[in-house]
C-alpha cells in the first residue's frame, strides 16, 4: 500500500470512529429493528425498514414504524398467527412507489420464508453457500422471495444483482445483521455469513465520496462498482471492510464532503 492509500485509510479509520457510534441510530432506519429484542422481529423489522430505505430519512423511518405498528409491534407473531384475510389495513400503505399490493406480497413472502425455508437468515445463508459470495446470497434470496404468485410490478422492490443492480438496500440490511461492530449499531446476529464477505451498500453519497478519494473509478453505481470499491476497502481491512460504509456515508451525508 502506498503512502497515499495509507493516508486515505487513516482518514477513513478516524471517520469510522466518528460515525460508527450509537448516536448514528438516532437518524438512521436501523432504529426500527433496534426497537426489538427477539431475533425474528429484528430480522423482519430490519428487512422492511431496509426495503423502504430510499428518499428522505425521516419519511423512511416514519413509514417503517407505521408498518411494524400495523403488525402489532410483533412482526413474527403477526405473520404466523394473524390470518391473511385480516391484513386489509396494509392495502392503504404507500411509500413512494411501494404500494399496498407490494406490501401485502412482502408479508406473504416473509410468512412463506419463515414457514417453509427456515427464516431470513437461512435463505441468505443457503444462497451464500452456493458460491461463497454475497452475489450468490442475493441471487438465491430473490428467487425464494418471488416463488409465490405475484404481480410483476412488485419485483422492482428487490434488487436483481444478476441484472447489475448495486442492491444498496439489501447490502445495508446484510451489514446490519452480519456485522458485529461492538458499538451498538450493527446487530451481528447472523453467524453463517462472515463480515469479510459483505459488500458496500453503494448509493449516491458513498459513491461520490469514494470517487473524490480516488477509491472508485467506475462512474455508474452498479454491481461492478460495488465490487470495485469493496475490493479497495478490503485492502484497508480484510476482516471488516464494510465498517467503512460509516465513513463514506457520514462524509457524504453529514459533512457534505
């Protein structure tokens, strides 16, 4: 690693310490799963919050809280024990282009995953074992998620990495569940996928900061860019490369770097 790379790493390491802190939760959608203590409720609330994580952060948080409230603040109990013909309240749910129709399919698919596939962790872990990559985990998850009858429009709400999508929200969700940061932010609940395998949740903020720092040359925010920037971050920390998400995102959002 040359002097320039070492300087950038040192700079980012400092920013990780600044942002990978419990106060980060106060402004982030991760506060929604953080309301819960049981594994299944953290997983489900986290997945729904991550699904809605585009747009204004206060709106994301408000709508994610609304969803878990509609699930009686006990998502796993609701999915397993509330008959589907009593799910009508979700028909009126809307977050940007995520409609009531989409919402009800998401609930049905989550119920199917817990009833027939061993839960969310197991589906992602099975996919990870297919190729020992997050790419294989996301590919398998998407296939399982859409195995029930559904409207084609709903598919746009789960990124398709086989078509080159960056899958920012799914990678963020995996960061939440897999990373154990000992700072009280990421949960570290899932043990079947190593933190070293995680991929950066690339969005406009992290992408712009990475390019300004010379860590990313690709101009599109797509899967190839995710691979490029994550490979660079692994040079800084092979065991926990995605801790730098806090630095890149914090620099972009909070410091307008």
